[in-house]
């Protein structure tokens, strides 16, 4: 078995490599200096974004934390936590599956295998998220090309049905009269109706959830398409489309000319002096006015 110093140096080297490769996706943590086991435990958390092959799953990322409690290359010396906003049963299943893989990697005795474990989790993103079938709900959505596809949402698992009452309770009422038996039958029928109503309510709630999920996914796809279009167009795509005031005035003038017709003559008719004699007017001898 490798000694403590060699394992410590190997761990430091791997942590640096993980941080350098995934930069902002990785966060480090360690025990406070006052702890007798300082710097252990050491934790490396990576926020794994949803890969393209898992785009049909409504989980944006997986937050996986790998912790080393003891400088020993064994499954007992490490821990895995899933910190994503998911049902507890899903988080536990994801952590257990990754810990199983990490334990197998540690058996190779060639380091802490941090990068290999994070890579495996990313490549098996869909498998991890869908481990718990009771928390998976399927519905029809739309992809980036506008095609209808089957999508998967993660929900809280349904609560187990309540156990039926003990059959011995019926035996205690064997000596009751027929009227009480009829009353019991009516009550049982009422309970059955109540169970049926509850089933209808659950189905309605499920359909409402599916509708909301489909609408949210359509909105996300629309925004993603707009974002891609803006990136392709560059600055021009981010500017508000429209016409300037000068262009608007030119368009208005063009429309008016089309409606009124084109004026061929810019100047008015030449003004001519009134010819009184030609019009047959005679001058008044007293005041000289024409009449």
C-alpha cells in the first residue's frame, strides 16, 4: 500500500487537475485547521451540466461531491453525495451508484480516480437521473426542431396506499342484525367511491403537471432558439429591429404620392395681365374705371 505522503501528493495533483479541467464547475472544501484530522476530509464538488444526449430529461445539472475521509485507496475511505434539488430517494440512488463505480476504480490502485469518476457520471447522466422509476414521469414535449418527443420529469414518489382494515373487525359483527349489515355495506360502497374519487383526483393532478411541464419546456425551447438566432446574427441580432424617423417620413411621402398621383409640373401656370380691351370693357370718362 502506498504511504500517506505519496497518497497526499497524488490527491493534491488530482484535485488541481480536476479544477484546471472544469474550472468554474468545481468547488473544493476541506476540514478547518482546528480539526485534528486537518485537512481531511477533503471534498471535491462538480456541477455537471446536462449533456446533449440527455436533453430530453428535465434536470439541468447534477451536483456531485466526492469526499476523502482517510488517505487510503478503498471504498470505505471515501463518500459520495448528490447535492442536486431532487427527491431524497433519487439523490441517495445516484450517490450509491457513483460510490459503487468509484470503489471499483480505486481497486486499480493507480490514484484517487477523481477525474475518471466525474467523467463516468457525465457520460451516464441519463442513467443516474432515471434510476428511480417511481420518481420518473413521462410526457410529450417538443425538441429544438419542433418535433414531438418523449420527455422525462423527476417528481416525488407517490405515497404508499394505506393498508386495508383487518378482516377480524368483520368477524366481530357476525351477530349484528341485518340492518347493521346493510349499513356496513353502504359504508363500504361509500369508501370504494371515495377511493375512486381519489384516483380520479390523482390522475387529474398528474395531467396538470404534465401540461405545466410541457408549457415550461416549450418556453425553454423558444428562448433557446431566440438565443441561438441572436448569437448567429451578432450585434445586429441584439439590436431592436425597426426603421428610423427619416425612413418613416420617406415611406409616408411615398404612400401619399401613390395615393394622389405624380405631379409632373412643379411650377404653377404663368400669370397673365388682364386685357380689358380684349374683354370688351370700356373706360369711364369720369373716373377712368373699366366697366
